[in-house]
């Protein structure tokens, strides 16, 4: 048995004499990433049907979303480091297996607590799976133009998963039932699991090191508590005790984590990583970009349904051009990076997205589809695709192979936490603008417009920060 376990840690797999083509490895990793990101948003469309089916109240419905996002954010860094120490393929299979089984349990849930527990386990599986997807991509392709193209595909698939959530959810709920927004993961997950077990080669770079358990406990508890505090803002407000206590506790736990890592002999996250300009600057940029970009789908869907009167399926179809735009931007980015460099492409993409957010902030109650949804949506997501690829490439360049999983976890954590915090802040801004007024299409439009205007300001500031802080060229690999 020991010999069998040790054999899985070598890049060559038994039963085949040739390694799979890199595109097969990239395709499998991207399929895992698509499922993870899709489930962040696909459930939103099904919430009204879930309320009817399981009798959940408003707070229960919030936890259908929050149980996933809190577990996802909280365990991400731990999942990334586990891949480095115990094997990227192994963690990919474990994470996808957990995710698939939890999807089955959630789709078959007969009681509300069963669904909430399944969503939390889904988030845990996603946190183990997501860092491995990017690490497998970067490990399969040598650093250079080919890796940049592979990262562009990973970025496009991830962004496409978030974009497709509303559309996929609307189709499944309209044609089948809310249960299928979870059950659809089961056959897809099983196929990807079989392919990964057959074609992925194992890799790890732990060098016999043990997992830093104190650091793992502190950062997981800190991120999960912080994510919980953010999730409370919509129901309780920013000044409520139920919000401030977990926010402060989460920040305190993260501060303790950093102090512990500075003294640890084999830290979970070596602080020297944060002194790498490419890693630090790209992660901060991804946090800022995510805080604005994630809100786009949320508010565009609300505007289409609550103001323009679209059905959930129509709202999903209305955003298909935006979904295609983010894929186009991600695929254009590598070509532009070869001539202009990653910093210039990231800044240009962010400015294109800024223009889209500024345009969307002029929305009206009787807006036409072409000018009120399609064109600004395409600008926002084209910019997101252009910026996402160079930022991911910079964030993963110049790091040692044994830190690859951790850096991938950090990338996903920055984007996820940025999106969660941004959505909470933007929702508060939109609600505050219409506080005390009747809930009419006009007041809703004004609140959404302010949120998009704020997003434009955040992205403009992010573009300046990127130009000043991002390295001109990606760091060379150790």
C-alpha cells in the first residue's frame, strides 16, 4: 500500500507510456474551475423556487448562498497549500469528489438544514479544488507565451462560469426545477473526475514539510469569520453588532496569522511571497477589480428583471453577449501582452471596464436593450477579460515551484474576497440611496446607477494603482 501511495507522487502514471497533450490537462483543470465559479452565481436564480420547495425564510435563503461562499473563501489558502504538500492531482480529485457528492446531496435535500449543510460542503470542496486548477495549468505548460495562453483560457472559463450562472440557472429552473441547478454538477463532475484520474499526472513540491496547523487554523478561521461578517451586512447593516463583531474578529485572526507566520519555521504562507512585487501588486489589483466586476452580474440581472420586466431566462439571455465578451478579452490578452506587456494590458482592460461601468451608471427606467444592457455590458466584461489574464500571469510568475499551490490559492482568495466585499458595499450604497423612498422602478434604477458609478470610481483608482505598482514585465521563474 505504501508503495502504491508513493507511486502516485511521480509525474508518470502507470498504465500509459506517454504524457497527455497539455491541452487535455488544461481542459480538465478549466472544467473544474468552471464548476466552482458557476456555483457562486447559478443558485441565485433558483432562490424563489427553493423558498417554495423547502419553506425557507429570507435569512435561510441568504444562507443558501452564504454557506457556500464562506466555506469557499475560508478554506482557499489551506486548499492551495495542501496541494503543494500532498499532491495537486490528489487535491483536485478530493475537492471535485466532495463538490460532486455535496451537489447530489443538495439536489436531493428534503429539509432546509440538509441543503445548507450540502452547500457548506460544496464550498469546502471548491476551496480544495480551485487552487489546484490554476496550479495544474501552470505546471503543465512552461512559463512563456504558451503558459500565458493557458492562463488566458483558465481566466476565460472562470469568468464565463460566473457569467453563465444566471443563464444556466434560468434555463434549468424554467425547464426542470430548482434541484437541477445542483444536480447538473453530478454528471459533469463524474466525467471530469474520470478524466482527471486517467490523464492528470501527480505533482507536488512539499519536500517532506509538514502542514503548518496553527497557521492553517488561524487563516481559515479568520477568512471564514471575515466572510461571515461581510455576509451579515445586507441583513443587519454595517454598524450592527452582528456585523462588526465578526468583521473585527476576522481581521484580528488574520493579524495573528501573519504574526504566527513570521515566527514559524515552515509557515503555511511565507511572508517573503508578499515582498514579491508581482505577487503583492497583482493580488491587490485582483481584489479591487473583483470588488467591482462581481457586482456587474448581480445589478444587471436585478435591473433587467425589476425595472425592465425581463423574466429570469430573458435576463440570462440578455447577458450572453457580455459572457462572450469576457471570453474574447481573455483570448486577446496574450497577443497584446507580447507586444505591450502585462502591465499595459491590465491597465487598458481596466479602463475599458471603467468606461462600461460609467456608461451603465446612466441607466434609465425605459432603457433600450442595446444601449442599456448590451453595449455597456460588453465593455465591462471585455475589460474584465483583458485585465484578468495579465493579473493572473503576474500573480503566479516568479514564485518557487513549491509555492505554486499557495499562490494559486491566494489568487482565488483575493478575487473571491474582493467580490464578496464589493457586493456587500455596493448593495449597501444602492439601498442607502433609496432608503425611505417607495420601492419603484425609478428609485431602484437610481440606486443601481449609483452602484455602477461607484464601481467606475473603484476601477479608475485601480487602473492608476496598476500603472504605478505592477511590474513592467513578469518576473522570471525561480
